C-alpha cells in the first residue's frame, strides 16, 4: 500500500506514504549498518528494489508461492553478499 500511496494524486496521502517508505528504508539501513556497515547502502538499495518488484508482481497477479520464492531467493543473495 505504501508504494501505491507514493503515486497517489492526493498530495497528503502521497506525503504520508513517502514518509513511511523512507522510514522503512532507514530501518533496513540501520539494521544492516550495525552488523555490516560497509554493505549497508548496497543491501538497502537491493531490498528497496526487491520490495518494489514484489509489490509490482503482486499487483500483476503473481501467486503467494511465486512471491515467497522470489523473497527467499533475495534472502539467499543477501546472505551471500554479507558473507564476503
């Protein structure tokens, strides 16, 4: 819903959605930065992109199984990145 709100024609709804979106990105960044500061921005950017993609695919009708498989693959990619 947040991503939908970002594209709203209602300025108030759009501003609120943008605040939530940035708060989510900040939360992800802060979590990663405490453990892997050198990778925090890259992982945050990746997760933001994955979340946007999952949202788009959900709107297109992807099944919950497809969405979960994609999320699991993204999780594996992050684990690999953070091991290096």
